C-alpha cells in the first residue's frame, strides 16, 4: 500500500529496532540511503542496522566505516532504493523477501511488494527522500551522514548532470557541503578515476559498438572473455553503460553484458523522449526513464536481434528533444 511521507516518518518514529536493506549489488544511492538512514536513526537513539550482501565497488568501501554492526532483533524492516522484492539484498535464507514493512524508493517501476511503500519518482535519488526523513525525525546530519547522502545524490544523477537533477537535489548537495564533506575529492574518486583494468575493458567494449536506425541507437557488448582478459572487478562494469548514449544523435544506448553463457544483462540508457524503463519492461525488467535494465537469454546474436527489434519502434520516426 502506498503511503504519504509523514506516515513513513511516523512509522520510523514509532519503532526502535530497525533493520535496513537495499537492492542486490548496491549502487551509490542504495548504499548512501542505507547508511544515511541508519546513522540518522541511531542519532535519535534507535537501534538500527544497514545490511547488504554483495561485493561493493571499491570506491564505496569507505562508507562501511560509518555504521559498525550491532546486535538486536529487528521489529521493523525497511528497504531503501529497491523496486522489487526479487532484487532485495536479503539473508541467504530469504527471510525478509516477503516481510518488508516499509519501502522507501524513487523507482516508478516499484512493484509495491512491501507492506507500506513511500514512493517519490520525482526524487533524483532515494537519498533525497532519506535526507527529508532524517530532518523530520530530528536526526543529526554529521559529516559522515552528509557524505552518504552526497554519494547517493551524486551517483544517481551522474554528478548532477542527468535530467533527473532538480534544484532541490542541488540545494541538498550544497547543504551536505556545508555539513563538511569534501565534494571535490568525492567527485574525483567517483567520477574522474578509472582503474587500469576498467580502462582496458572500456576500450574493448567500445570496439564492439555498432549503430542502428539512422544512428539513433548505439549498442555494444562485453563478453565473459573480455571481462576476464581485462581483469576488471565485476562491480566496476556498470559505469560502461553510459558510454553508447554519449554519442551525438543517439537516443538509445544499450550495453549487453554476458552474465553466464546464454544469459545476458542489458543496460539501457536513453535521451529524451525515449523511456528506457518501457524498453526494459518488454523483457521483464525496469528502472527509470533514462536508465533501466533487464535480462535476456539466448546467444549473443539472438539477444542483440531481440533487443534491436524491441528498440526500433521507440526510435523510428522519433527525433531527439
Ligand atoms: Mn536510486
């Protein structure tokens, strides 16, 4: 059931032992939201813990230091930035998959799997909503909490460049700078630094790029072999997805990544007016207007064909806005 922000705040206020989960393979916003909410709740005297269960990109490891583990029996389970229980980062026994009390999210594709959902798809990042909540419960926004919020805001907006960035996002980022974060340093680490292995994989991936439909669609792929050859850490790969869309005139940029033989993860990035989430929904995936993902099974050429067939109606007779 969807609820209003004040109801979500009331629920958090009325519970003392709160477990926070996020989506699998958490990104900057999932981690930033989780850690910021955890610290905010602790600062008002509650037991809170944020848990994720996958390897995270090296650049986010610093965040781990901001909430040590504690031991308590949760009475309220919150999921942040997670649109579907299928992708919830859960304990190996899946104990909370169907038992999330409150979901706080900004994905319009949210399946409303939680008992209560506060969803604001105008928020550039879930971290925006978390900052509103933290302020409403009277939490202290210290430098580490501010850093977690900033990482969420900046990563989900491509460092405040994507069209989801609003004046509110910018004001919040400015407030986080006033709280003492080193934005220049964070931006350099998050957006200006590539590992050598990542740079090698980027070159290999770009070499596979092809253009279609009057060059309005650009598509590239990464095979397991390329991944292995480059020595790239799995967690670094998602950054590649933004490359095809950067080419002038491209409305749909697609990146096909071999997850295992016969199974491919597809990332779609679009420019207006094409909706990436609508393309991915054709294959049972979803996401945002400008960034979405799905999985397609088959050989690489079959997957490419299926994908191009799905993309064509979205770009045929469509001009960039
Ligand atoms: Mn997000």
